[in-house]
């Protein structure tokens, strides 16, 4: 089953590698019998869907989730293997959508305005005066 990322990107099923194992999650007594845990492996470097620019962007944005250019998704939340497969595919699609987004625009550095600097200093002086007024002063009785 092919994975649709968006209207223009579809990952063919032959590029998705599946591994199944016994899950430690929900399932009652059946948890020891069925391989409901799903691991989905997608090799970004060898993918034919993405061009070199998109591959580079994905590898940079998802570098902490990749091992040797492969993106691993593990799902064991549900009892059935089918539901875990659907969950893993949704997670992969979401990660790839986020990874392909362009980086946010960098913030242009600005200096604080003269008025904002005055307000800041006035607030600090007011706060200091409040604290000064709270201090107990020793009584002088002669």
C-alpha cells in the first residue's frame, strides 16, 4: 500500500520496509502470541521520490531520528498489527511533511526604542523604591 504525503508526493510501497515483533503493549493473553508491534523503516538516501535538495533538507531536519539515512518509526499502541501499521504510516507521513517545510524566516535584529528603554528603567526604579520602603529602619531613642 502506497503512502500519500501530499497531493504531489506518494511513496511507493516497495520503498517501505516493515518488521514485526511481539508487543509489550495492550492485548491481554494474545500479546504473547501475535506480532502486533510494528517497525517501519524508510531509507531517505535511497528514495526515488525525493530529489537531492529535498533529501538534504529531510536528513538535516530529521537527523536526530535517522540512523544511516534511514527513518525508523515504531508503533505498538494498538492491539492489532493492522492498526499499528496505519499508525506508523500516519506518523511517517506527518514527519516527512514537517521535514519538508521550509525553515522559518530568521528574525531581523532590532534595537529597543528610546521610549521602551525609559519605561524599563522607570519600572526598575519603581520596584527598587517599593523594596526600599519595605525595609525596617532601626529606631533611634536617646
